[in-house]
């Protein structure tokens, strides 16, 4: 773990969401425009604006959220039994 990671770990209550908001707030207009190019489907694939890693290739990566349906899996919250041991 490098020094930056050690300092981040020491921040009580810091969440991934805090980090995403930080990068979103400092995004450039170019980064926001690139993020808007990403294909999305409401409730299935959503993109956090401005989180991009532009490549030397002709494109960029953007941070996206992909919905995973638990129905019919061991994580199904509608099941009567707790199959995953997390509840």
C-alpha cells in the first residue's frame, strides 16, 4: 500500500461514493462530454459523468454502473431463506 492509500484509509467514514463525487466535481468539460458519449440504459447501465481515462487509442474508458438482478440467485432478497449468509 502506497502513502496515498494509507492516508485515504485513515479517513474515517470515507466511501467510494465520496471519491466518485470528488472526481466528478473536478472533471473538465471535455471529460463530461466524453462521458456523455457512452451508451446507457436507464436502470440497467448508467454512467457517472466525467469519470474517464482517455487512451492513446481512439477512445476512452468511463465509469459505468451495471445493474445485476438477484432474482433466482442465491442473493435473491425475495427468498424466504438466507442462502448467502449476509442477511
